[in-house]
């Protein structure tokens, strides 16, 4: 990676597909624990805490379900010493990286199963129910080569207020 600041860091992470080196592990983000700590799980569903280096703070965003490459020294020795933080994030993986890693031996099939189980369909998140008059429109695949949009789980949904016409007529 380039040492030319955040811009060089971001562009360096987008070029090529990173592969885990010896001592590095591919993990999925389970939860954000605050400031620079994230909870991750490996392909065996073992959860652990990892530290996000300061160089990633304002240039790369991590959310639940993302995949990262974690630089682990000796996980067992660190746990025996009593520390809860067992590694540091070496690389944040984007959709293009994940597509490439799925073709290699680094990708564990257990990630595909857990990814499908944790994803919530967009219809269940709180959007209005779809009313369709024409079934043919649903069957059309209008992909345009773009990745699917995901709902923002951090956004609160607006509450709808029901207006009562009786109170308006009483006031007049």
C-alpha cells in the first residue's frame, strides 16, 4: 500500500484482490463494540475482538456482515495471557474482493451459509408493502450490472400519523 495518506490508503485497497498471508485470517464482522474494537467470527464461528487501526478510521467504513482480513499473531497465547483483543484488521474487503475470494480456496463455505441466514429481506425491514398491479413487471430482471441495494439498518423509519377527519370538523 502507498504511504501517501488516506487517499493513497483507499486507492491501494481498491487495486487487486488481497489474499490472506500466513498469520492472517478471513473473518466476518459480527458487531461493532465502539471506538476501534469490532467483534468478528471466523469460519468455525468462533467470535473474538479485533482492533481497527487508526489509519482506517475515516477512510474505510465497517458494518455488520462485512468481511475483513485480520492479522493474528498467536491467538491462543493472547487468550491465555488474558487479553480479549486477539488481532488487528489488516484489510477491509469490498464486494469485488469477496467475489474473487469466493473462487479461491481462502473462502470458507460456512460464510455463505451464515451470510444468507443473517441477511434480512428488504420487505421485512419496515418499508411499505408492495402493491403490484402488473405481474410482468416483477418478472423483469432490471439488473443493469449493478450490485443490489441494501437497506440501511441504522436509519429509523418515519412513523406515519393517521389524520382524524372528525377532530377537524369539530374544531370548525
